[in-house]
C-alpha cells in the first residue's frame, strides 16, 4: 500500500529550519548609514547594530528574537512531522499549527520595519526608506546648527526572499492536504440494505 506524503510540507518545513539557521548570520533587512558609520542587521532571529565598529544588541529585541526563533523552529519541525503522516488523526492539528508560521513571520516583520520608520520620522524628523538609497539631512539639534547630510542605503537580503519561498511552500502544503488526505474528517456512510419480506401466496 502506497503511503501518502505531503512533499510540499517536507520541503517547506525543511526550508523553514534552513531559514532559521541562515538568518543567524544573514540579515533579512540591512541599513547602512555613511561609510559604515551606522549599520543595522535585522531579522526575526538575530538583530544587532554596529556604531563606528562597535556592535551591540537591544535586550528587548533579543528577547523577541529568541521567541521568534522558537516559534519558527517548532513550526518547521511540526510541518515535517505532519508531512510524513498527513492521514493520521492528529495531522490536521499539526498542519493548522505550522503552515501559517512563516507567512505570519514575514507579515509581522515587514509591519515592524514600517512602524520603526514611522517612529524614526516622528522623533528625529527624517525618513528612512525600506528599500533604496537616500541622503538624510540630520536635524540641526543633533549637529549644533551645522548642515550634515548622511547617505543611507537599505534593502532586503536573500534570506528574506528565501523565507517568502518557505511560506509559499507551507501554504501549498495546506492546499495539497485535501489531495493527500481526502477522506480525513469525513464520515463514510454505509449503504442501506432494504430487505423485502417474502410474499405469501
């Protein structure tokens, strides 16, 4: 008997785990201001900043990174377990828990970046693009009245694109679930047998 396997889920779950490992070293989004004067390497599992050669992290962001890492790893492992047993009675719960994790991570990450740019604009008075290059005019309060322009370059890295691919595969696994386990959650009705009493003569 051929065993049902959700290959979308296997590849997607494995890719999620790869994304977690890669994101420890390759940022999803990076900001570089000046000649490496300020650098921000941002991802859901590792966020750090570099100022004139000195690296540092923010405790709150570090805690969020650890939480995000745990959720992504648990989602990837759960997707793999589901994918090799997609017809099991517990498969639906595993799939429901895991397939949304990469997509939600991408959405929340982009929303967080957008919110951060709005906060910077409201507090410091200049805009930082999510992608591209610009020249930022620093507020006079920061430069003691001197006009200072700093070039800023931002952009998403290939690790972010890899996460989008993983999210797409996990969603495909959810859609493909109906084909690999079509009878799961349905009740098979037994045919009704009607017995006709014998006709007496």
